[in-house]
């Protein structure tokens, strides 16, 4: 219900804002909201040639293409016969109709491919008995966190794989594992249209996004010639870890989890010890060693998981024979289920991305961002922090949009500036909340998400506040 109303608010407020802007002359054309493409120049006006300053008239006449761009600005003039169209700035995201197309070809189709492959791998884990063994061993810990999930339930294995993939920064693998976990949890959900306690806990922990190796962030910083591309690694880990603990505590209090469980405390201490141990090892490396380790560690572990799955399946081939199938046929069956899942979530993703497209292109997001930034600046927050806030504010809505802001902040202020580093921490320590909600709950047709969205947004806010303090502490 909350997600539905929020979706309506985004759509309606964006349309009202842009229509009002059109009639108050703040917008010259709104066609770009429907048909424009990301980074296209935005049409802001049209004048006769003789209405422009003489210098611009002379520049247009001298240009063989009838185009004049003012240096160091986003303003461009294009002469057509006796009129000149004026462009200023660039479109923030694809228009509504373009979003409909790109959400299918650039997002859903690649996602279906990932889902097909990893669902095939998961089917091998199921048929070979690996998930059953993993679930039995991890049941004592998961029963403490998910008391409504039966001991040894298959969802434990899928959640473990999802958390592990997120932990290693493997988004392409995390999503298929997470969707399988939600589908498995739905099987034991007594109210099919309402999110269960276990599903909400899983979603909030997933959204907190505990990340050990922020591979993509390090890559973007290296591309911007940062002195030490991996220097945000520890701040990212600390921020995402605090976000994960906050999510667990908030949901745990709501669900009356027993925080005094010895198994739970041992597991948390083990995770913390593992993180500290890995950080000590990474910090012992020189710059080239750090870059080599961070660029290969996650991929190597993923390949190890795939190799282990195939070897384990081969060693337990008799189980496939008992089910009258083969290892390859089992993979194909799993891949087909992955394709079905991808097709089922497309309408949910499309609806959410269409709303976000209107929200960004209408200019309403920028207005709200300026208000919030000015509010923080008025409270005494430094300009270096407020300049990075657009990344934090856009992150729950759009990963690509916030990534664009992150790269722009590094290009504008420098990758080694507080603004550039803080933008990177924002990007890696939070999740694309609205997209995740639409995908995961859409895949199982859950309409009532209860308090999941509110909790996930609160965790996002906690991550933002934590990131600011951590960044100022480190840098």
C-alpha cells in the first residue's frame, strides 16, 4: 500500500510540476520528458536571429554548421533558416517512452540472462543436495534471525548465497539468489499477498548492502586517476556494516528477535573478525598489490563457487540419476525457471522506472535536492558535504543516476576531495531501494509490503549519516 501511494505521488507530482512550469515559462518544451534520451541537450527556447546578441549572430553566421556553443557552459545555439533554437543543460535520464524501451533491452534482457545462468547453477546445488547440507549447518544461526523459517529450509541456502554475493560486490549473482530466496520464503508465507516477517528481515538486510570489496567503486576511482583508488574501501565497509546492524536491530525489535542468543553473538563476532582480518591483510599490501587483490578477489570467488557446484554435482551424479535427469538437463530446467522469473518482474520494474524518469526529468528532483542541500548548509554542514548529497538522495531511486552524480562529483571536485570520496561511499553503502522493492516483491506478487519500505528508507538515511561522519573522520 505504501509503495503504491508513493508511486502515485511521484507520477502525479512530477506531471503537475512540469505542466505548471510550462505555463509559467520555466519550461519551453516538455517533449523531452516523453521522447528525449539521457544526456541529450535540453531545448529551452527559440528566437529569431536578430533578437540575439550581435556576437552570437556573428558566430552563427560564421559557422558552417550553423551551430555555436558558448565556451565552458552547456549553452548551445542552432540556426535553422531565420530562427535559432537554444539549448541549455543536458537531460538527466531517458524520457518516458525511451525508458520503456531501455528498461526492456538494457535492463530486463540482461537481467533475464543472469537469472537464467545462476538459476541453472542453483538447480544443480538443489539436485546435488548441496543446498540441503548448507541449510542444515547454518540453521542454528538463521533460526535466531528468522524464527519463522523451519530448520534446514532451502531458503536458508539461497539467503546465504545472496548475502555472500552482496558481500563480494557481485550484483549480477546476488539478484538471482535473492529472488530464489524470496520465492522459497513465499512458500511458507501463510498470507500470500502480505510480506512475511522473514521476507521483511531478508529484504532489509539485503538492502543494507554489507559490502566487503566495492570493486566497481574502486574501478570508477581508478578511471578518474585517484591517488589511491582503494582508499574508500574501509569507509565503505564500516558504513555498510553499521547500516546492516541498524537494519537488523530495527526489524529485530519490531519482530521481537532474541538478541541474547549465543549462536547469534558468535556469528556476529566471527563476521567482524573476518572483516578485520581481511582489512589487515589488504592494508599490508602496496598500491599495486591492493589494486590486483581488489580487482580479482570477487571474481575469483565467484568462479570458485561455480567450479565447486559443478564438481559437487559430478561427485553426486547418482542423485541426478535417481531423479531421472542429468547434470546438464537440471541446469537447463533451472535456467528456464530463471527466464520465467525475469519475465514476471518486468511490469513491476517498468512501472517504477517510468515514475522515476518523470520525477527526474520534470526538474522536481533538482528542486527538492536544492532545498535539502540549502537546509543542511543553513545548519552549518560544510559545502563539501552538501555537494555530495545528490548522490545520496538519488541512490534509492536510480543506481545509474546516482552513479552519474558520483562520477560528475569526482570530475568536478576531484576524486581525492572529500566530496568525491563521500559520493563514492554513498554509492556503495546503500541500495536502490525502490527498484529492489519492485523487483523482489513483484516476483512473488506481494502487494502489501507492510513496514519494509519505511525501514529500508530509514536504513538508507542511517547509512547517509554514517557515511558523512566516517568520511570526515578518515579524510
